[in-house]
C-alpha cells in the first residue's frame, strides 16, 4: 500500500485529481473522526474535512515524505480543528494547576475522588454522553488535541507526538492532565447524580 500511496501522491503533485481523489477516499473517514471528536459538531467536522483536503491539495508540493502521508494529513486536520475552535471561543476552562478558592482568601487543594465505587447503573447513557462532550469541549486546546488523538482515536503516543510535533513526554503529560480534568468533572457529575 505504501508504494501505491507514494505513486498516488506523485501523480497528485503533477495535477492528477483522480489520484488525489483516491487519497481522499482512503483518509476521509479518519480525518472526519478527528475533527468530530475535537469539535463535537457534525457541520464543523464536515467543514474541517473539506478544508483539510483543500489545504492538503494546495500544499501537497510541501509534502516531502519525511513522515507518513497520514501523519501529515492528520496534522492538517488537527490544526484546522484548532483554528475553528479558536474562532468559536469555547467555554473558559479551569486549570488543574491552580488550587480552589474557598471564598475566604484561603486556597485549598483539588480533591479527586475514586469514582470506581459509584454505582454506574443509575446513570443514563445520554446524560453521560453529554457530560463527556462537555469535558472534551471545555478541555484546553493542547490537552483536548492529545486526548482526542490518543484516547478517542486510539493512536499511539509516538504517532500523536509525531502529528503534533511535540515530545512523547509532553504527550504523556498533557494526556495525564486531560484525564485528571475528565475525572474531576465526572466525579462532580456522579456526586450530583447521587444526591438527586
């Protein structure tokens, strides 16, 4: 497949749109999934899909083959998703590094509760999905990108590192922070559900 893909890329560089269309058909589902998981909106994901392939076609001459074509393409999709997020001005996020303010000028540590003990059968699937969507939409961009690519898209840490152009250690650190944030939001959700 790699040899065939390289031939398609070279043909596309020389203006063969049918060859590029074959590349689109190969990767459009993956690009759409990345965009949808980052944006959680069908129209926005479709816009990113379209912009990704337009940009890839117009910048194909810049692809030198130092990385896989898919890595290059997913980087474009990720950047297009982030640009759309910045335009939308998402809900402000809370830093996990800053302690909570108790209202009396005292700072307290965030307490993360082990939520494995919570009974899962009382939560409706739709409510939980809405909460997960909220978590993804409120994650800071750096954390969201790593969380989506690694935990939702199932890419390896090394692949995420290559796509984003950051170290594997940075991927792991951002993923850890994203998971802590997700866990904290879910803790609060499960606590509230228990009270109802």
